[in-house]
């Protein structure tokens, strides 16, 4: 219990203690995270705070009370787990996009003009100026997808490791000492989702223009994090390592926003990112299936 209290206090204290005052100081609670490059950097930095919390919490305990944070790779024994971690996020994101645009065909923009206009505006350019400086659209799209499926998951796995050492290396196994793996996966997912609350209140992932802002965004993020936590927790149990979790997390971050290229309305609470309620249904189903494969009894039972 001491380990759990230290981990949660430090992880939430560092994250919320940095982002909330900075958000008021930089005005990003009113104007959004994208209005400040510094805030976007601070949000990225906060991905390493769960790692700090895990290391400090473990070091604060007696040697016999510490847990294995599962930092060894174990690749040879878990090739299948690593392959699933690498490619499954792309499959789930694709299914989510198909579902989102099937239900909302009016928002599908195959010309990608809406995306180009918004990108030009954020860069301070006119659409024609942006087009003149960019390669042909199919080249841009193709290179983006190839990069998202090959190199980006491994690059993103580094900052994702900062989170996964905390959530799946420390929090999930610590909770599993107190409750069943199923309950621990759900509890860790809820905590993980709520940890994002200050960033969500600055428009992270969903923007700021939706009904029920920011509470609806926090609840949506909590639901999708809980579904993803069930899959990542099973990866952690099966592989004995947090690295497949970090790779899956990195792959998910790499591919999550590709659907926005074809969306005329931008990101919404429904999608097209799999963090949305509708586009996230495939991930929720997979999460439920993984949850059923976790142990329903406590370790002490």
C-alpha cells in the first residue's frame, strides 16, 4: 500500500502540479494547448512522470517489498506479443475509421482539402502557399502511413515507455496484489484516463468545441484508456515485460490521427481517432476480450 500511495501521489502531483498552474499562466485553458508551444512541450514531458513515480516508489520501499518493474525485453519468448503490439493498433485504428465514416459519411473528405486548409492555417499560410511547398498529396499520405507503420512506433515507444513503466510496470502489478488482475486492469485504466484530465481541459485529443467540455472529454478519455489498459495489462502478464506495452502505446500514438486527414470536421468525441467513442469501439471490444483472459481472482486467493 505504501508503494501505491507514493506512486500515485508523486505521479499525479508532478503532472497536475505542473500542467494546471502552467495552464493558467499560459492561458491554455481558454485558448487550448496548441496556442502555446511551451505547453505542448510540458505535456510531452509529463509522459515521463509515471516513470519517475515508479522509480521513486520502488526505491522508497524495503528491498523485499519492491516489485519487478519488468524492464527486460524478453523478445525471443514473446515474438507474437511484440508483433501484435506493433501492428494491432493500426488495425484497430483502421476499423475505427471505417466505422466512423460509415456512420458519418458527410464528414468523409477524400480530397483532404479540409485537412490541408486547417494545416495551412496553423502554419500561417494560405492553402495555395502550402500546396506549392508540399509534395503531391498521395505522396504525403503514403509516406505518412508508411512512417506510422514502420519507424514511428519504435520512436514513440521511448516516451511511451515513460508512461508504461508507471502504469503497467508499477501500478497494475501493485494493484494486482490487492485485487484480481481483472479489477486491477480496470482500476489502472480509470486512473490512467483521469491522469490526462488537465491536458483534456486544454483541448488535448478532442479539441474544445464539444458539448459538455471538458467533462465529456475526460470521461471519454477514461473509457478508452480503460479499454486499452485491459489489452496492455494482458500484454504485460503474457510477456513479463513493459516493452511490448510501450511499443503498442507508441504504435497507437503513431497511427491514431491518420483518420483526421480525411475528416471534414476534425477530431470529435466520436472519432475519427480511436480515442473517440464511435471510432474506439473496435478497441473497446478487444479490451473486453483481453479483460476476460485476465485472472478473476486475487494473487492471495
